C-alpha cells in the first residue's frame, strides 16, 4: 500500500554520538553542525615519489564532474621542459641540470666541449641530452652525476656523447642514488 500524495513524513536521523576521523579525514562539531574535512597538514611532502607508476593523485573533470585516480607518472610526463644550452650565461658549461629539466639540447655557438652535471637524488623524470649543433664528435658532451651517485650502474661514471647529433636518455633510480 502506498501513502496518499498529500501526507508528508519527517523523520529525524541523528548523527552517531561518537564520530572519529582517520588519516586525512578530520571530523569536527561546532554549535551542533558537523564538518567533515580533508586534513592536508597530515600529508607528507616529498620531492621524489619512490614508485611514480603506482602512485596516484585525484583529478577532477569540471565538465563531467567526475573524479578519477591518475598515475603521477602520467602527469609528470605530460609537460616536457626543453632547454637549449647556448653556452652563454646560465646556459654555459658546466650546466647543472635542474630537477625540472626534461630535455637539454647542447647548441653552443663557440665550438668547445660541454659538461652537464646532474644530481639524480633530486630528479623524478628521465633526462634526455642531445647534441643540437651536430659537432659532438669534436666537441664532446659529458654528463656527470653528483659525487657518489651512479650512472649506468657505475659510481661516479660520466657518460660522454661523442657522435654528431648523438643523444642519451637517463632514467633516475627510484632510490635517488643514480640513473640508468
């Protein structure tokens, strides 16, 4: 049996007497009003994510109003920062690769060897270094890690680009100890 359309029922459903938040969720009650919030202060801040392929972030689509989990590696690879190292000013040799650099193209006007230093403990994304002038056979490009770090499984190993138009792509190790 259904109720007639003109009958209205109000039922009070009280919030439980004991409410606790956990992890990122904080519960508070002020003047009888319950508030459920995200506690961002509980989040750890880290410059490196140990396993970016299996670490997710929440993403909200404003058109569909849908929230999704997206691998952080997808976000990091979406925007590449490319710099042309001209050999002048901040782009002179030795150039200290920034943690945000993705592609470095060595194209200095004066023909001379070029050195790039990399602190792999500060990097999450791979780094590609290329000979943009096409003279690396004569003017070699050396990629040197910070002291005590490895490249291609050898501690303190410097990679050298010595073929015209050559390049190398190095991927940081998850523990920040070097690259391969």
